[in-house]
């Protein structure tokens, strides 16, 4: 008998944003599964069983309600304790690696995406059990099921015989990264739609209740109630307080259960001891989402709070947050001292206090806020959710994140990369130092991993709060630069020189040197100079540096009136603000900075973002010669000998590398040892570089590439190496090679021949594939790799394997 595999229930969103639990069936589910099948209409039963039989429901329930094994899995979707859908696969003895699938959905739950969601989860289970293809049979008139298979994102082979379609579709797996990426893209689109549907109750609620609103001024609950009432919110507003009939003109109920309707959003500001009871009452009353302001909940209470939200299908923001705000609909469910101004910047913050400060600054500037969420420890609603919301809300033009921890970095990277192609995504690289670590429960992840994540995803990083505001001011008001060539125009020559120096420091090219129009330039001449520079193709952006004097006229007005279609940043040397926005007469704004360095830094970040957005996205290569099955067999054999894991012997390491076509000095018989004569010979005609893989428990495998001969335990490695998270695209690999200090040597500096960069890229991509296919590889050192004129070979290798429980990072599920 096959060994049973563990039961692992998860929650996920349907197409309409409602929550269901997905879990394997067990014998205890027999009655519930039978009830669902028995209640099917004759048409639904016929579509499922190809006939109408009184005993079909019982037979199907007995088939389904068994403990899952690798070759026989049945999943249930439940809502409110009721089974509303089931799906199963059964491995076929006659076709190795193929399993037959079947689905059923309760009559009242059709057209909500249950079968599609269950199929995705079946695919995830099957891939982990080395099932490579699904097959199914469905009647030709069962259009709904045919559409599920057609829209799944998997290639389908159809055969039609006597009114029945037999469908076969390979699962995305070891054979092709391209197929997997295509499938994940389709799944991500479904996730985006479902997330947006669920989040509308948080960010577009038609009714709100403030639970814990006090009659006493100076409390969080009262401040939130007052802010919502004063903000012009047009929806229905209620207060919950057992001691009052109304508060500040707002109707007040004694309990959540007494609310006259199931509100979209409940804001909870009660003592920590009462939060769980209130959340449970919200669920019973049908409340659709919670924002929990209360702090002081321990880990057990947080887990219980999230469990209550999952049981009742409520989305959760918080706890320990400052609330949410959507100024465009007058919703200010925060206890901020000043209301946010409507605008185009979306904000998600783990630090509520810093979030308030950023809201105030962007409101003062005139950038304004599209929506704001203080998410605390991110039990549920997170930065991923907000990115998905901003992607479709039609208002947000720039996304600003303050992230101190990551729940699913790979999904974040995929989402941020897609969103970043349409709008800038900015963040602060907080916690860079040991002293900058958060004292709470979510310490910052390793700096190198975060930097790799942000760079690959196109996220614009700043090093501080001020830089974040300055960069946001430019990106929210100016087009993205098409290149890195900047024209500098000033009426203060020395200030223009300082701007030019800052450009050089930031990797920008100054067009023909800074233009000094002298301290007596007329306003009209200054404006015409700006417009003339903008008409040529040589300039990608302009920095206008001015100091208003009695001899010039209003040069600030000249900047405002200039008809410039490329990015324009002003520096007004005598302004007190670090940055402000200058309104243009015909609409639009120009950011004006107090210092040249600030303007240049903001523009450089915008140019880097523009270059990222313009470059080819790259592709993850498929390698037909890779032997993944054999590699996994080698890993299993190693764990039979060393259950606790450890470093492979040299011969074992060489065998594993050969499975991925990674070339070893010495050829087929090499033991990947630096004492091999072939390795010694290779060193005489190439540059020594190092390729490493380290396993980050949160971020996944990290590939590091750098110059050989550097001690990785010293800080010098950061100057000599660069890193990317797997899976590497060809673009990622090229950037790794170009971005390190050894790049000039590899290009043929001095009397050295140029290295074979194509071969080096190929090696990096193969290493990436190995690390992704085998998460058990927690350490891999190729030190050195000899990058020669016609090849790149590994002279010495060490590989460490540790036991690993696989987890599908892209499966549609809630936390």
C-alpha cells in the first residue's frame, strides 16, 4: 500500500473574492461529500457521471474519501463547513507518470472558479509527486468543464469519440521552464482578479463600522470615527459601543451582532483581550473585512485572529496598524492628525508612524495619496496585495512600499516586476546595518538578498526617508527618462558644476558640460534655453539650477512655463524645502529641490528605472541535456547514506554537476578537485572567478558571482561580487558578469585574452537551474571557475545537501 501523505489545508480566493478552504479528503468527509453529490441536479450529475444513478453519489464519496497517497489524491473545497467542490487524480498503472483527473462542483457554486482553483492545487500536488501529465474525459456538451481545461494555462491535446472528449495535458515540470512560466502567468492573472475582488471591501467599502469608538476624545477609536465622518465618506457609517446610542451624530450599536447590515469593513480599536471575541462576532454577522488597530496581541492571539478571519472569509489588515485611507472616496479610517490629500501615490507601510509622516509629506507636496494601508505584521493583507490592487484601481501612478519583512519574496518579485512595467515601485532599503534591525518580530532579511530581489524586480531603492520622498516627487510628476544624458542649465556657474559632479558620481552623462547663463539672464532667455534643449534627441532630461536675484526676473516662473516634454527637475538654491512641486500653467508639476545633489539622485534613480523597463525581460533557458531525474536520484541516494545531510564527496559533487552539463576541468573523469592537472593547466590561460549558491530560507537560492581570490568572510566580497536570486534569466546572468569588479579582466584588459562570456553565462544559467530544481542544495561553491578564451570550466567544487520540505511558492493561497 502506498504511504499516506500529510494533510495540509490552505485557504484561497475564488474569482468573486470569497474565501474557501482547500484540503485533502479523508474518510471522515464521507457524509459531506455524499451530500454534495446527492444534491446535484440531474443535469449536473449527468455531466459528472455520464449517467443518472441513485448510487453514484455514494460510490463517488467512497472513492474520494480516503487518505491521500502520492498516486491518489482527492481535494475538497469547503465554505462555511460545507463541501462545495471536489477534485481528484488517480495515477494510471498503464501510463507511467500520467494520472486521471475528475471534478465536481455544488450546483449553487458554479461559475465562481472552484474547479479552476482545485485544478491548480491538483497540479501542485501532482508535480511534487512526479506526475507529469493529466488526462480527463468529459462530455462534449459539458462546456463549463471544457472551458476549465482550456483556460488552465496548460497545453491540451483533445481526442473526440462518440460524444466524449479525452483530454491530455502535460504538467509544467522539469522539461521546460518556458511552459512553467506561461502557466504561472495565467495563474497570476487569475490571482490578480480574485485579490482585487476581495480587497474591494477594504479599499472601496460601501459600509464601515468602527468597533471600539469612544465617546471620549483622544482615543484611537474616536479619532478614527471622527476622521471618517469628517472626510466626506459617502458610505454608511456605524459605531459600536455598548455605552452609547450615538457618537458625534453617528448611530451606535451595543454589539457587532446588532449591526443592521453585514458591513464591508469593520475597524477594530478595542483592548487586546477583546479582539478575538469581536472578530468572531464580525464573522458571525457577515462582515467582509477587518482592520485591526489594536496592539499587544501575542503570537497565539494573532494566530487565533487570522484563523477566525479565514473561517469566516474576512480579509484582515493588521493588527498593530494605523488603519487604511482612500482619500478619493473620503475614507480616512486612521487616527492621523491631518487628512490625506487625494492623489496618485499608493502607500503600504509596516511602520504606521512612518507611514503617517510619508502621507503628510506627499499630501503637502501635492502628489497626494490614492490609497494607504498600515499592515503591521502582515498576517494577511500585505504589500503583494496592495500591488495587485494598485495595478487595477485606475488611480495609482506610483507605488511606495516600506517593507521590513517578506512572506513570499518570489511571488513579490513576480508581482512587482509586472506592476513595475506600468508604474514606478519605490522602497527604502531599511535595516542595512546591525543597529538598524527592527526590535520586533520581523527582522530585516539579509541585505544582499533584498538588493538582488529589488534590482531584479525593478524596484527603485532609496537609502533613507528623504530620498524616498524626493524620488517619489520626480517619478509622480515627470515622464521616465529614455536614457542617462542630462543637460544642466543654471544662472549660478558653481552650482552647475556641483550638479555636474553629482551626475558623474551617479552614472549620468552631462551633455556638453553645464550651461552657465550667468546671474543676469532674462527669464525669457532661460525658458527658451530649456525648450531648445528639450527639442533635440541628444538630451534625455534637464536639470535647471537657479538662484532668483533682483537682476534676473522670475526664473522659477520660467521653469514653470517652459514647454518641455522630457523629464525636468529644478533646483532652487534659496528655497527652504528639500523638495516641493511647482505647478505648470497648463497642468502638471515640476519638482524643485533645495540642493543639486538631491535632484541628481532622484533623476539617476528614474533613469535606472527607465533602463530596467526598456531592457529585454530576459528568458529562463531550457536545457535539453539536463538530467533532472538522475540528479534527484543522486540526492535521494546521498540522503539514504547521510539522512542529516552534509557535504558531498568530490566524486558525488562531480556526478551532480555533470547532470546539469556544468563543465569540469579534466573532463568526464574529473572529481572536481583543484589538484587535477587539467585544472592547473586551465588556470594558466584564464581569469579565476567564483560562483556560489547559498540557500536563503525566505528568499530561496541566491547565486553570487565574483572575482577569485577574495575572502568571503570580509566586507570586500561585496565590492568584488554581485548576486541574483534564482531562477536567472539570460539578462540576469549577463548583469552578474558585467557588474563585478572583475568585468574588465573578463573583457580582455591588458595582455589577457577576452574570456568566453557566452560560456560563462551558460554556466551561470545551469547553476541556477540546478539550485532551483534541487532546493536540497543549500551550499554550492565553484571556486575557482576558470573563464578562458574559449570555455569556462570548474576547477574545484563543493556541494552541500540538507533535507528540504518542498513548497509551491506560486500556488494560489492566502497566508
